[in-house]
C-alpha cells in the first residue's frame, strides 16, 4: 500500500514504458508501482508513459525502473520527449507484418469459405498458407502472452494467442490425424467433429487484429501530434557569451545569468530579459497568436519563441525545466496522465477481465457440449468469446481523448491541468473576471488631450511628458510613453520636484510646468477654464483618470488616461453569454470607473454582475458568496492577489501574462493572455469530457453486447476478431474529432 510522501523528499519522474498492448498492461504496471512504499504512479496506455512520484530518501529511479521490468515490461526515463524515438520504424514493421499476413490470409479464406475453390486436398494448402500468419504474423501476440505467463499474469494478447493457437492446433490435428481430408466442404454434415478445420479463423483473427493494431498505432500517433509538435519547438542549441567569446552549447545546459545570442530566425533557448538589440518575436508556439511582438532592451522574452529580425542578446532568467515552455509542456503531460473516475473503474475491470473471459470461454465450451453435444459448435463459440472480449477499447477511452484535447489546447496557448478540470467545467454557470490585466490591458494609456483656447496639443503633451518622464507613477508613465510616441523626442528638465499623491512639477529654461490632480490647482488658486472643467467632469463620468497641465501660472490642458479594455474582451464576453455563462466583473476601482469598463465590454452594471471597490482580501469572499448562493463559479485572474480566489473557485483560470502564483493556483492557464481563449478553453474542456464519456460508454456497450453473442454461437471467431479491432479504432478515431471543435480562431 502506498504511503503519504513527505513533500520535501518527493521526486517526480516520467518513464517511457515499452511492451504494453492493452489497458490491462497499464493497470498491472500501475498496481505494481503503487504497491511499493512511498510511490504514487499513473500509467497511460495511450502515450505509453508513466508519471511516478516517489520518496527520494528511500528509493531511486533505478529501483522504479526495475519494478516495471519485474512486471515484464521495459522502461526508461524521459526528459523532454515522452514519445518513442523509433515510432516510424514501429509503424513500418507493423505495416510489413500486416501486408504479408493479408497476402497469405486471402487465399486461406477463399479455400475455406468458397466451395468453388475446395479442390481435393485443399486443407493441406490452407494449413500451409495459414502457417506464416499464425506464427510470424501473430508472433507479437505469442511473445507477449508467453512473457505474461512467466510473470503469472495475462492480457488481451493472451486471449488472442490462445484463440489462434487453439484454432490452429485443432485444425492441424483434424487434417493429419482426423478425417478432415475425407470431406470437400468446410463443414461436413457428419457427426464427426474431426472433419472441421479452422485455419481461416486463426489467420483472419491474426490479420484483423494486426490491422486494428496498425490503425490504432497510426491514430494514437495522430492523437499525440499536437503535443509532439509543441515539444519539438523548443530550442536544441544556443549561442552564449562566455568570457566575451561566443560558443554553441546544448540548450539544456544554459545557466541562469548566461548571455544568449539570438540571431534572426533562431529560437530563444531560455526565458530572459533583452540586454542588447531590438526585434520582433514570433510568439505563436506559446500563445497561439500569429502577430509578432516587438521587444526592446529591458523587455522579457520567452523560450521557444522565434526571433524574426534583429540580433538580440538575452540574459537568461529561467532555464531548463523552469522555463515557461518547459512548464507548459510538463503541465500538459501531467494532465494527460490523470484519470477520470470512470476510467479508473475501466482499469479495474481490465485488470480482472482476462481471467474472467477465460472462465466464460470454458463455461461456454462446457455448456455447448452438455446441451448440444456438437464439439465444433462448442469450440467455435468458446474461441469467439476469447477473441471478442479483449478490453483494449476500455484502456484507450480516456487517455486518447485527453491526448487530443489537451494537445490541441496546448497549441492554442491553453494548459488544462487534468481530468478533474474537465469535470468542473461542465458545471460552471458564472464566470468572474478580474478587471486589471484580464479584461483590461493592465497598463494606463493616454486616451484624450483637451486644451484651453489658443493652446496646441503638441505643446501640452510636450510639457506634460517632460515632467512625467521623471516620475515612476503609472499615470506618469502613460503620459510619457504617449509623448515619446507622438513627438519622438521629449525635452529634458532643468529641475524636478515630486508632490506624492498629487502630481509633479518641473522647469525647462524659464518655464515652470505643473502636472497634477485638480485639487493641486484649487489649493494654489489657479483658475481652470470652463472647457477644462467640462473635460474633467466628462472624464469622471466615463471612469477616466484626468490630470491638469499648467504653465505660465495658468491651467492649459487636461490629459485623461485609463486602463483600457483589451480589444478582444467584448468579443470574449459575448462568447461566454452565447454559452449560457453569466459574466461578472470584479475590481478594486471605484464604481464609476468599474461601470464604464463593464459597459464597454458588455457586462451589466447591476449589483449582481459588477463588484466595485473590492479589496484583494475580499475577492475570495465574493467567490464564496456566489458559491453559497448555488452558483458554480469560474474565476479568471492574473495577479498574486487573485491566487486565493482562483483556488477557491470551482474552476480557476489564470491569464498567462500574470504571475507564477496565479498560474500555480489555477486549473486552466491561458498562456496568450487573450480573453477569447477563456470560452475556448471551457468549450474544449467540455467537448473532451463528452468524448471521454462517449468512448467509455461504447467500449463497455461493445463488450456487454458482444460476449453473449459470441457465447450463444451467433458470432464467428473471424468476425469477432474484426469487431474487436474495430472497437479500438472507433475509440481513437472518435477522440480525433476533438481537433475539429469550433473555436474563435
């Protein structure tokens, strides 16, 4: 039995597992690992990986791998690439085995099923032609069954192998020692059971299941394409400056503080800050957005993004597994390893299913012999039970849907943390949106300049920007940035003095300029012209923040700044409404400002949809209050002060432009910061959950319906093999439909 692991000694490792052929294999390995003290493991059959957390003070990676090997499977530690390196070679071998088996199986079926081909001694030809199929073609099944037998276990390969061997041995005995050669037809009317041969059963079952395995392998490969392509986007090598010399090193060995040189067309190998140069960065592999982002000295850049233009020198701040790209990929892989309650039940069923099927097959054989006495019918029905009952589709039901859903989400800049998130998104009916940085840009921008009579806009902006450029206040930065953009060059101050909470003053030559709140000028008895008073009043009504600019002892202009809504916010909120979700705005701003923002993006301004003046500590209370009133709440935020509310909500959604704390506390992370991705994430999560449920239902329904048909003699083993293979292909193909879920893009 697993024990609780002290957090300080936990080591997490991902293993690539080799040799799994069905969900029962995954369940067996998982059980073996979880029986070890201090180990918690989840094995994913679809990705052929195992996520293992173990007590590093008591165990090593080598011991974990040996435990997997003791169960009859291979394992190795993976870092950045969880998929098989030789996938193409595996597909090639599977295709070759399928093609050769098909070539030999077709004539066997014709000889056995079509009277026109039943010449004297056709049974010898059927035996000779089926031999390569039931030996070399079915060899992977036989090897797996033998390996499992040595470990005292059984899997679906055991069922297949036993069924093929039983049909073949029976037929060989009938030809050599029985009286099969005495009849022309496939099934004689004689009472002698030794006249019946089943070469076509062994050959077609092997071929159909090889076809199913090949199609399943291709489909699983397609299901993992999204994440695999994402993982391949990371930089493999980087050029760094060491002692002034540029050298090329593997990206995995970059150290924090290294200066990384990134030329046009190269990928940035680590999260960092631009030290030299300016350029445009293609962020599409992280955010899903194709529009390049301009960066300059001091700007932060993200690993796996592509430098498009100028040469950059980036100081690495996060390297290796700590980069945004690596953490995003890790979260996706961990999500794919999680299991829904229905899948845990399916795994338990798969782990005991094979012995139960053998028992059902034996009972079928005995029942037919007792009630009917026809050995041929009894044998056919019992073999059909063995073939039809393989629980492969059950093992694929959840992981393939998670692979496709979370993989596609990752390509769009959305990280879904696990199956529990999918369950929660189905219930939510209310979405709380933190204003700053989520609905709005999070940065003040200049939105209006109103001048007194005879004053030019350029003069007002030049003087205001010159004073504000010396201040670090958000309003000051907005005005200074606007001045630099519009004017190109801002004059330097000769003197500067700050008035904390009120404004600032400065001197250029003989001109003294003051920029500040209206109260500053009232205290100084400076007359504010009517046009400027009207501008101040209008700014208050619209929720803008306004400052007055004065020089030569007179108020000359009013500059209004605001934290503007993101261009996509209104569209995102409209999408939430179309999905039947109620948007709620949460902000610490005053009611006037909050109402202006809410109205601009399409949120009602009543007390049920707008919470203004909310302090950081009160955000959790708002979420809890809505929950206590019966609402299922999703919380969207990006700051440290949102983390507690994100954790309290039924679904926490962190905007990726925010803090690590918020991302850690959330269930979903929107890496690109685009609010339209919130309805996309919810829509994709719900679609993934629907697909999982559909897969599990049909996988169970298939087994429940097929076993009685086979036991009653209504299902030929040949068609049973085709049906079994088709069920797995259906489950994977159904999961691939998630790639076509309509999103805003």
